[in-house]
């Protein structure tokens, strides 16, 4: 299902012109209009899903396979030194467009792309609580 008010639905379905790198029946891969680095691209599903939680397992698996395919090819083209694969879910996590999309950001030695966070320490009580609650 598409959302007629969603800009990413329009981008993914060709209603708004994009620099399209790849397209199939499920996804469009485009260059980000506001890139963090040269070659920064987005994988966008053609159907509307607000975030990762809404994707079915089959489509979620296809996203990662496509990301691997894309960064393999883009690494050859760009000669970059690495890649960040970034996907935000919810405003608190930095999501600003509420249509699932996966960022593929090329990284170059000594670039100034900022994707870090302050490392903490795993507290024993947090570890024990989470391990106990994650029983499948």
C-alpha cells in the first residue's frame, strides 16, 4: 500500500525525479539528495512501511541482500574504504521521514562523517535483566 502524502512513496515510485542507481519490483535505490559522503544512497521500498517493525520478514531479508549487492558495486566504483549501513526507527533514534529506508554511507579514511556515539559500560544488572527477559 502506498501513502499519497509520503514523499518517499513518491520518490520510490518515480513520481518525483531521482538519481536512481537501481530499481526492481520492491525497491528503488537512489542517491541521497543531502549526502553525508560522496555516494551516499538510500534503499526505499515502493510500498509504504513506517519503519522496520512494519516490514514482513521476506522484505526485510531482501533489503539486506540488496544492500550487500549495492555496497559491493559502489565500493568498486567509489574506491571507498568502508561502509556504514544505517537504519533509524522512531524519532528518538533520529528518524525524520517515516517511511522505512536504509542509508548506505561510503566511508573514507579520515573523513569527517559523524555517526558515532559515546561508548558506555554494560552494567551487570542490565545484562541480567535483559538476558532473563529475552528467553524465547
